[in-house]
C-alpha cells in the first residue's frame, strides 16, 4: 500500500480525532480506582466517544479472522496489550494498568495509550512507567522530516536499555490515517541511519512497550491478550503524531 502523506485537510480531521481521543482517555483515567472493573471503564470510554461524535476504533477490528469485542484494551501488570475488558477483572491497589484506545472520526483514525499506577507501587515499578513515558517523549523530541526511522527506534531502545529495562520486539508502532494500521512499521529497537527517511505529512503512532524483565512476550488462548513470557511487569505509552519539517505535532496530547 505504501506510506501515505496526509494533506492539510486530512490533518485537520485527524487533529479533531486526536482531541476527542485525548479527552476520552483523560476521563477514563480519572475513573481508574481500586474496585472498578475494566468492563466498567470500557463502557465509559464507549459512551464518551459516541457522545463526541466519533466511533470506537478497536471494536470490531479484525485480525486472523477474529473481531475485537471492546472499545478499550485494558492490560494489567504483566499483561502488555490487547487485553479484553472484563467484569471479572477488578482493579486493585498496587496494580499498574495500560489503557489503549482509538477513535474513528470522519474516516480517520487516531490511537493512544497510557500506563498508570493504582495506589502505592514499588520504586522500580514507578521507574518502569517513567522510563517508558520518557522514551516516547525522546522519540517525539527527535522525530522530524529528513531523519531515518532507525534513528527514532534506536533512541527508544538505547534510553530504555540504559535504564536496565527491555523493549518488546514482537510488537511495534505504525502508520495511521484512513486505516488504523498503515505503513511504516515503527520498531522500538534499531540502528541509527537505517530504515526509511521520514517526510513531512506522515502520520504515525509511536508506542514504546517496555518490560521490567525479558523482552519476550506471548499471546494467551483468547487470541488477543499479550503478556510477558516471564511474568514481569510491562508498561506502554502511545501518541499519534504528524511529522513536520522542523519536528512533529502530537495529535493526542492530553
């Protein structure tokens, strides 16, 4: 399909989609507390999205013949991504939860994720969240037209590994626009000076996924939930951005 360059009018629509998504995620995060189920958070997210005049991007998303049944991915502790919200999954104090959400607005998608602590968590767990978020900030800080994609991937990997955590290698960020997942694939590890050269007008979702333990992950029997292979904690942050000549614009800014 190739990499699409978004026209100014497309970016305007994606900007609104990003504002809607950031607002929804902010409201969902404010409702996270011990005793609430991930199913309840999912219902809130869907209600907020529809009220804003958009549609949930993940609900009905199909891969390998399976359709995702929910609005959010709500992944707790060793769950990394794609965990289906459930009435049985109750958030407790000491958990960390990754909330991943997307919206479809006037034919265009945006995608976003945050990981937050619930109550008191150990110092190393706090560091995991801080480092994962900072690695995304570093990527956003260097990305601009004219640099190699490998420069961005390397910046994430080198910062994470310097802090003695590991980047997940089986999953990646992606291009985004008229489709939820477009070219290019954005790895969170790589070598400087390699990969495609980024151009102004590209829209991408950058999403570092970081484990306290080993980088290997596996998919559970439900075909969706991805967990760390060694059972260690994992964190995930994501923003949808548009690349500009001098840098980038974050469309999903909280």
